[in-house]
């Protein structure tokens, strides 16, 4: 369980870093734009992410997830709230928001 949560944190960090990178490419600031990251990952522009498209996030993490495709699949399944085999922009943003909230709560508990 701890390993999964650690990897979940890593993927979330990658989501944030990817969003920041997408913003920088678009000329925005440091906050991170999940919509731009989503569009960058959505290589066929169909408005949803397949597992194969989502695996592109591993390329943004300096190789940390490239050797762990099973973990990327677990995160993808967790993000796919309706179970249709795709991650919509809404699911993508919701997952990111929920994880940010949990991270903030954990940080506050440690203080």
C-alpha cells in the first residue's frame, strides 16, 4: 500500500510537472494547466486519453516510470472513474484535484 501511495505521489508530481511544462510551452506561468497537459497527452485529439496515450506521462518523468508500466496502468484505472477504458478531461482534472487535496491534508497532519 505504501509503495502504491508513493507511486501515486510520483505520478501526481509528473502530472503537475507536465502541466507546468505544457504551460511554459504555451507561455503561461508556473501554476500548471491540466488542460494543456491533457491535450499534449491526447495524441489523436479525440478528447479522451487511452491507456497508451496516458503512458506518455512516463516520458515526462526522466525515466522514473518507464520501467513500471503496471503502476501506470493502476493509476490509469484509478483515474478512469466511469470504467469506460478512457480518461476524460473531467476525470483527469478531478483526479489531480483530489490528489492535491490529499497531499495538502497529509502535509498539514505532519506539522
